[in-house]
C-alpha cells in the first residue's frame, strides 16, 4: 500500500511539473530576428501578435555601429558592429510602428506591424 501511494504521489508531482513547464514555455516571449547588413534592416517589415510581448533580436553584420531608433516605441539602442542585442518589447496595440538606423536613416528603416 505504501509503495502504491509513493508511486501515485510521484506521478502527481511529475504531472504538476510538466504542467508548470508548459505554462512557463507559454509565458516566454517570442524572439523575432532582425539583421542589419549593408546599412539596411532585414526584414524591413516584421509582423507580431498584438497584445503579446516579444524580444527583438538585432544582429549587426556591418563594420560600424548603428543605432536602432523607434520614436513610436520610444526606443534608442546602439548596436555595436558584429554584435547581437536583445530588446524586450512590451505588448503592442494593433498598429504599425516605424524604426530606423539613426546613422543611416535613408537606407536602414523598417516597421513592426502588430495584428
């Protein structure tokens, strides 16, 4: 009887841990890659789910730094040459949010569309 009870408790603990793991995975913000190369962002348009936070993972493949700037999102962040920076973006309302590379605004530009 004790052995059966121990097995049942172990199964219950394992099931609870599995459920908590799934909940944690669901709470993990989606990562969205963005590359800077040749003074241009790729992709130029990013589509994300509205009302859900995400992480913008920006990789600068150029030889010089670039400043990711979004007046719409109130973000300014220098991305050093050859480095990757992760920006946590809070939940966005449906809409379009522009961004530029401040050092090369004519070519480095894009938008985030929250749907």
